């Protein structure tokens, strides 16, 4: 009788990858705080507050790029609406931070300043849990997760896919942006939320709090990377890749794609919501502009530039593109959007596997030549 042995599961990370992961952990949790808080400002090793804020913001973007890779790179679902989930998490955190202002606002009222200005007499119903940090953490997960579940259930059940799915995700995000622009919805209109003063009753604009938020963001990014690596290496992840490559064959094999596509869609949305919640206290503002079509498209660009289906690629892409954006918007702001469009076209035509794929190809050539 012939017996078959299943191949052993691949390790979560290789020894070299674990070394890089531990190095990143040390950089985020030890070196960055030391270089920013303890090294004098005049030293060449000092890490400025501006650099900390910029890197913290890009790490939030990297979480979004990682989330995009799970649905696009591994499941074949291109979303052009993930900016909505990012903004929802940001708005939930922003509501809590607005409540933390208390009577320190311009109008010395328990209501946020924009509500006093618009002659609101009491908080709307959807603000009722915004004074609780625990409830805020729960809603950061539940709000984008619920919206993603409802939208994804009807979209995937109707077997909407490809460019049609991408279009309706962008339409959903645009509709939400128009809704949040309205003053009567209680989200601050086009100005959104800003002028935050405290978090957990502690001053938010201090070097120590800024560093705490930076470290939490870095640890969250590293945690999501390990989680994503575990997810795609499991049986669940193999089914996702099978759906990406041949969804019809998956159905003929007895698997229903709906629960797999819906669950990874919700997971990806929740990751973006958490990224948005970490982004707002570090940047100090959230407004409907975060739901713009350009922002959602940029998330896809980060994943494409870094390399889809690699997990590390989108993180690299987020840092490369946003680093270039930070530099170009200062030196030549009028050329940034042209550069972004040209970059996306060039990557699509000449680097389908992104920067990480190019590096791997160069290494293979060198190995073959040796």
C-alpha cells in the first residue's frame, strides 16, 4: 500500500529573516528612542522630532500597504477604496481625542469647538462612546470591519470582481467622503478634527508621548508582518492564492471562495483602520481628504512599487514612495503627481514584481554567474 507524506510546513521566517526582524525590533524599540530623546540635538547621531514624525507616519502607511498586499497580492482583489477604512479608524480615534480636549477649547465647552460654532446643543448619538478609550479601541476595529463585511458580503456574493470591483470600492469611498464633508453629520465637515491636546489624560504634544506613539506604531507594523506571514503560509493562505490564480478551479475542488474572500477583505480593512488610528495622534489632524480617490490609489501604488505577493515589498514600497513624496513636495511640489503616475506606469510595464522582485532577480543572476 502506497503512503503519501505531506510536505512539511515552511518555517514562519528563515533564520536570516528572523535576524532582520530582531534588528528592526531593536531599532524601533531601543535605538530610535535613544537617538531622539537622549542624544543631544547637535550630535550627528541625533534623530530629530521631524524624522520621528515622518517615519511614524510612513509606518502607518506601510501597514496599509501590507493590508493591500493580502487582498491584492495574495487574493487577486484590487481595492481602490482602502482609504475609507484608514479614515474610519482615524475618525474614531479623532473623536476620542476631541473629547479629551474637554473645556480647553476656544469656547470653553464640553462640546467640540466645531459643534459649538454650529450651535449644537448636545453630542449626536454616534459620539456617545467617544469618551472611553477602551470603547474607542474596540470601535477602531469594529467600524471598518463592519463596513467591510457588509460591503464585501454583497459584492462577493454577487461575484463582482476585477475592474468592476475596483470601481465600486472607489465609488463607496467617494460617497463616504461626500458624507463626511457635510457639517450636519457631526464629523467636523471639511476641517475634520484637529487641535488635539491629550490622550489618556496625558499631554499629546510632548517628545515622550511622540516617542511612545512611534514605538507602538513600529511594533504594530512588525506584529502585522509576522501575522501576515503566518496567514499566507497556512492552509487558509494557500486557498487565497488558489483563488487568485484560478477561482473557478477552487470552486470545482469543493471550496466556496466567498468566506475566504470576505474574511481576508475584513482583515485587511481592520488593519487599515488600526493604521488610521495610529496615524491621527501623530499627525494631529483627520479630515475627509483622507478618503480621496488619490489616497486609495496611492496605497495600491505602494504595494505595486515594492512588489505584490511578497509582504516585505509593500512595506519597502511605502517607505520609498513616501520618502520620495516628502522630498519632492518640498523641492518640486508641482511635479509630484506626474512622478507618481509615471512611477506606477513604469512599474506596471517593466517591474511587475516591484523593487523586491528586481533585487531577487539581480541576486539570482549573480548566483548563476558564480
